[in-house]
């Protein structure tokens, strides 16, 4: 599971300040479902790329849940497909970027810069059409490479997986917020229980863009796993712009997102 973020803003290595990850270092972070690795395949003044690689342990996940007898619990796409695991990793590993803070270069955090995000093996349950409907209204140029189920058996048809490249000029915080919300929306799954706290997360990370998005109801429905009570609560707050509740719970939710979500 791989997410790369590239900028040509100069000096491009300032991306390291925005992500709070030094371009000259390879770093690893322990997560409940495996490990996250951050490294820079390229880091020059002209172009810099940060890679977030997730190593998910599917056997460990099953054992943490008390084991199981279904083969599907052990053989599935979760270690490879971009999913809510990636959203959790973004919240934990790129926390400062997602929150829009940058201690060393605070002016960078509020500055739109040229960015390119590339996501490998992104499930798009709704196809390329839905992928474009979600990202293009936010100003992205979308390039999608679709994969067959098996190139040796074309009659089997296309898979649900794409390698997606998103190009835009925006704040890094905006890019990470869009990915945080929309990756699990496209996957249409979450690896942890969806509770009331998810409404606050959706409102907080959707601030400034979700309310006016043409696919507002679809995004809300999928993000909250079609729980009607939570959907009504989220839509009511978005439509009525009742944001104080989000601000009151922001500190608590930051702590929860830093913890492991299962």
C-alpha cells in the first residue's frame, strides 16, 4: 500500500518541513495493523517526493480479533489495497501536515503549492466515473490506470483497482484532508467500528470543501458506513453550518486519531 506526494515548489525539499519528516532519513512507525515507512525516492531543490509505504499484517489482525475459521480473513486485499488503513496512517504519521501546522516554516502551511499524489491499488467501487466525480470538483487533474483481474484471462474483465495520480495546486493540508476522507469512500469499507466520533472527524476534515461538494450525500453515506442516524447528524451540521461542536471536540479527536483505530 503506497502513497507518494511530490512537489516542484522550490526549494522542493521544503516538503520535509510540511510533513515533519527529514528527506535524508528513512523512518518507520509502528501501527496496530503493521508498520508505516516514510522515505524520499527523490529529494532535490527542483523536485521532491515523499513516500508512505504501509506494511499491513493480515494474520496479526485476525489474531488480535480472536482468530477465525474463514479463509477470507487471511487471504484478502487488505495488505495491498489503499483503504482506511491509509487514512489512519495519514492521521498518525503525517499529523502535522493534516492539521496544517509547520513549526519551522509556518508560512508554507498556508501556501498553495504544486502537488502530485499517486496512490497505488486504490479500490474504486463505482469505477473511474466515481473517482472523477469525487476529485475533479476539488480542482484535481485525475489520471487513472485501470487493472484487469488477470491479464492472462481478459474474459474475466476489469478489477476494481486503479493506480491514481492527482495533480493540483493547493495547501498540503487540503490534499491530505481530501485523501483522508475520500480513500475509504472509494473503497466503501472501513477496518474499524464506525461510531459517533466519525461524524466529528468527517466534519473537521471536510471543513471548507465537503459542504459544497456535488457528491456530499454519497461521501457522507459511504464514510459513515450508511448508518442513517450518523448521516442525518452529519448532514444537518453541514447544511446548517453548526460547527461549534466540531471545534469543541477537536482536541479530543486529535488524541483519538493518534491512537490506533481498529
